């Protein structure tokens, strides 16, 4: 799927990954509940950091649903 669709899913709490990242446990997710105005999207590779998408991420069509590791 494209970034626009993936971002809509992230906004509502669905963790998303890119097939190009090569690892479904590498994903982005929304930290705050959907009803809060403050939106923080984090990137998880075992350690969570605030995510800033690259141009490649924005232009990619390989976005996919994944499961958030707890």
C-alpha cells in the first residue's frame, strides 16, 4: 500500500512496516490514543524513537500492516 493509506492506519493505531525494511518487527506506530491532538509517531527497532519519515518512506508503495511487539 502507499504512504497515504499507511498514515491513515497509523493515525488510528495500526502499526505499519515497510517490506523494504526487511523485518516486520521494524515498524512505526502512534504513541498517543487517536482522540488526543498531540500526535507522536514512533519508530521501533527494539528501541523506540520519534520517527521522521524519509523521502523514500513517503514515496514507497510497500507499506504493510504488522503487529506491535510488546
